[in-house]
């Protein structure tokens, strides 16, 4: 599995879309039989500078 990617700028005053993940445990276990199964290994997500997921 490829490591989590890094790109863009993080600077005071800018809004950010960020996903904080553990590259050793990140996985997407959903399937056609279980389409709503949540991804694992993502701890925090910020969208437009707002916290969308905390301690996921």
C-alpha cells in the first residue's frame, strides 16, 4: 500500500483540507456486501479548516 501523501501548503490564515492517517493501518474495508463500512486508520479530518472527524 502506498504511504499517505503530503502536498500543498499549511500556513496561518489559509483554510485546509487535511486527513491525518496512520499509513500502517489505513484501509477501506467496505465492499458491495458492506458498502457503509467505515475506513480505518484515519484519526482526524479537517475540511475547509473545520474539524470533521476527531479520534476516528
